[in-house]
C-alpha cells in the first residue's frame, strides 16, 4: 500500500514515456524548398530536475555511402508518413502544476553528409520520381514492374486461331504457301524451258534430217548445188583466212590465198579409191584453192564438190564414211592443187601430210582439205586431221600444225557454203 513518502520527491520518479511520437523536426513538404540548418544542441530548460535517462534506443548509424539497396526500397504506401531518420526525443510529462520543460539536450553529433546519404522522405521520392518513371531507376525501385516500351512491338507471329475470349469465333488462319508457290513457279518455268528445248531440237531435226524434207530445207538443199557459181570466188575462197584459236594450243592462224583453180570436173582430183567412194553421189562441179600460211611454212588445198545426189544419197554416203572410217584411210586422201609460179608449185601427192573430208547431208556438197610443207619435203607417215589434232600427238604433221590447218580451213569453207545456200534461198523469194 502506497504512502505519502513514496510521492514526497517527485523528481525521483521515472518519467512517463510519451503516448504519441513527436512530429519530425522538419516538414517533408518544404524540405526541398528551404535549406536545412545543421542541428544544434537544445538549451536546457529551467527547473532543478536533471535530465532523465532516455529509453534505450539504437545508437545512431554512421554516415555511409549509399548502397544499391537504398535505391531499391519500394516507396511508402500513400497516406502513411515516412519514417524519421533518427529516434524522436522523448518529451517530459505534461502536468497542470509543472510547466512543460524543454526537451532534453541531444548529444552533439557531426553533421552528416546529406548529399551522400539519401533520406526516405516524401521530398526524396518526389525529387526522384522523374528518374523512377523515365530511367533505369524505375526498374530498380520497382523490380516487379516491367519497363515501359519505347516503341510499339512488332508482331511477327501468325494471327491467332480458335475461339477468342469474347466476340464471334475467328476463322482459322490460311496456311502459309510462299515456298510451295515458289517451287511451283520454278517447276513450271523449268517445264516450259524443257518443252522449248525439245521443240527447238525437233524443229531442227525436221528441217535438217527429215526423210520427206520440208519446203525450206529442200529449197536450201537445191540452192547448195548452185553455190559454186552463184557466189563470187572471193566469197567462197577469201584472199585471207583468219583462224582465231585454231592452231596448236589455241594459237591463231592466218592463211593467204596463193592460187585458185578453174571450176572443173572431178577427174584427176582424187586418188582412184576416193573417186570410187564418191561415185554414188556423182560429181556436178569441183572448185579448189590453195593457201599458204603467213610464215610460208605450210600449204593447204581446200576444195568443194557439188554432187548430183539427193538428200537420201548424201545421208547414205555420210553414214558410210562414218561407219567405215573412210575419212581416215591414207589411200583415200584428196590430191593437192599445185599452181606454177606460186609457193604451192611443188605441192604434190608426196608432200601430203594431213587431210580432212566432210560429207554434208543438208547440202549436196563434199568439202575437203589436204595440207603439207611449203618447202616440198616428202612425208612418209601422213596422219588424218582427226588424229593429228589430238592432245599429246607427237607426229610431224601434228607438231607442225598441219592437222589443225586442214581441219580449220575445211570447217571455214563448209560454213561459207551453208551460209550462201541459205542466202540464195532468201533472195530468190
């Protein structure tokens, strides 16, 4: 039971802790509008009572540099005042007889570096709200909130199918058929190209190898028999023949016309066996010319026999020459044309080194050429042009390029006869 002695000395009684926290020393709404002076120790209030020991509180934390955690704390919810940065100073109990004493002095502390330590106040959040919304601070302060996109996303997925959450059902998306369409187009193009090639080949065969013969092919065939006198001699046998890449190893060759023989029959123009082989097609007319190369080393005589045969006879003769290899037999060589007073004056049968014979079936013409040395030397082992032009051939005609000469000049005259026959048909129309 209490007595009056217990209350004799009121100064010895412990102070009653405050019922409500004292508001912070600074107004959060104006903290950023006015400078905050450094804290000063409060003057001791009047009265004989010594300051009571404050309740146990957490010692103040030393000022430390901001850490990433200080910037990542979420903002306080709306309507809740921010927590003070230091423990509030307890206030003395209020009584009717005793005036309210001043708060107990707080031990002086060195002013903290306010620029280094962020304060969790409303002003702090207001000052950093722009960075939180627009910059990387927003992602750090609110880790669960996705960042706001800077541009609308590009939709690359196909449209959804099935039943939507609301509204009428969507029809299924059409299948993507870009690749099949492309493959189909390529296949169609290949088919058209293949049909064109087949049609062209068939047309060429019909024009050149038809047993009945088309009117155009028959007209060209008939005109080919008259080319020997309808075309100028300088057209059939030009004064200069240029063979680009026709020599050994692809070298260029040039031949100069040395002599032109008058048109004549075929008597004495061939060896007996060759004349017998050509007899089935007959001899309508023969034209010849002899050329010498620009180095005056090689000679070549080229001739064309206009036959009396039709297309069937010419086709049979061509087939016989290919089957029996009559164009490679040394006893079926053509004879050269030796004109007196020219470099070919000594070009006789013993100087023949290589030769080439072409039996045409689209024209009634047999074209040939025979080559030899211009110095009149005798050749003991003549070689057909087909063998003398092979890679690796080491015979004298092959190494001298006589096989290339006979082959190239024969092809040149053959092309000239075909061109003139087609040209004569066009002019006649």
